[in-house]
């Protein structure tokens, strides 16, 4: 980890990470400021009067103050910002982090330094954990810089702090799982000749796009919802806005109706945010353990099989359950 951090935490790199993070936040805020209603607007999403239209985008009748300016529903405005920041954060962490880890492994492999690292007396867990923590360090810095605005928008939207930190916990567990999977993919895909980082990040984009706002289908495909942190987005919307906030074009109310009826062996795992978050973290933990079993074998001996025969039987059993 010290090796990776020392090579990346330089003044120029940190300044770029700071600039990208602040610029992105300002761009998002300005985009939503542009959406606020001005004088003369009769109906708008962020007005406070009765509902006038309810199609793809809900609009309310605008009530004016004594100066002729429309009264703004700031809670709904901050809710939209909070949900957008949550979705952007998930996509950025998983897609960019996956690319960075696999690209770093490929670069080490081509330079021959990966074999040198294998000769280190450090354990496989120590070396690869250093990779997980050190390689995306600038991404972590940019994310931490975005947390104050994300927390502020959540509090202004009246989302409980406990729920916000639950979302952070699930996002952290998803990063550990997907980053571990990225390391394993990087170790077994050296034959792709440098294309593996683009391929993996593209597949991650495809996975996240397909599983965000994905309804419960009551078949084995529902497992993908437990592996996608975006499943928790619907629970972050305050109760009074679930009919009006849409997540990637899907109504939050419809998504929650599917999730609340979600059962596994007759257990209502989607009944509330605590049970769904617990099941997601449990799944991330179990599959991360399996991935590290494979990493331990493959890192020290690139020619060995990914899993032993006994482990493969246990893995199939776990998938069946």
C-alpha cells in the first residue's frame, strides 16, 4: 500500500482529483439551479401548490410570494440532488475503480514487476489489500471530497442519517467485492493483451445500467439485485416523494412495491432498508470470501486452477442455495 500511495499521492495528482471533484459538484448544483422555476411560471416540478399534471414528470401549481416569485419545494429539490449524487457516486466508484485496478495489474505484468512482487515475503492478502487500498487512492480522495455535499443534500432532503450511513456501508461492501473480482479478472485475463481493463469496465457499466431500477422478477436473476448497490436507491427517497421521484425512468413507488414483496425462502428480505442492506452485505461478504480463495491460489501460481476441486463443489452448493 505504501508503494502504491507514494507513487500516486503527488501534488499534481491530488490537485487534479480535487479539481475534478469540485467541478463535478458545481456542475451538478448549477444544473439543478437552472431547473428552478422563475417568475411567470404557472406549473413546475419544484412548486408547492396542488398537483396539475402527472405524466413522466410531475408538475405542481406554482404559488407566488408577495414579490411574485414562486415558492420552492426545497426538500424535493435536495432529494433529487441527493439521489443523483448517490447514483453517480456508485457508477464512478465501481466503473473507474475497476478500470484502475485491472489496468495497474496489466501494467505490472507487462513490465515484469508483478513477478518481482510475488517473490516478496509479504502474504498474498497483504499485497493485494495494498493494491485495493492504494491503486484507487485518488478516486477515494475525490469521493471523500464529495461526501460533505452528499451529506448536506441528504439532511436537507430529510433522509435519516442512519439510512445515509447504511448506504455508505453497502457501497463500501460493494467496492470490496467488485474490486476483488477485478483483481481476479486481471490475474486470469493477461492473454487479452491490455484490453481487459476496458472490457471489464464496459461490463461493469452494462451490469450497473441493467440492474439499476431492475424490478424483482421472482427468478434467479433477482440475485443481481443483491449484488447491485443501486437497489438501495429506492429506499433513500423520503416517503412523501416516492410517487414523484423516478430512478432511471422507473417510478420509485413501483420499485418499492416490488422490493417490499421480495421473498427468499419465505423471508421478506426487501420489507425495509435494514433487511435488504443486511442481505446485500451478507452476499458481498460470501462472494468476496470465494474470490479471495481464488486470489490466494492464482496470485502465487499463475498456472494453477482458479479453485480447487473441493472449493468448486462448495461454490456450486452456495449458488444453489
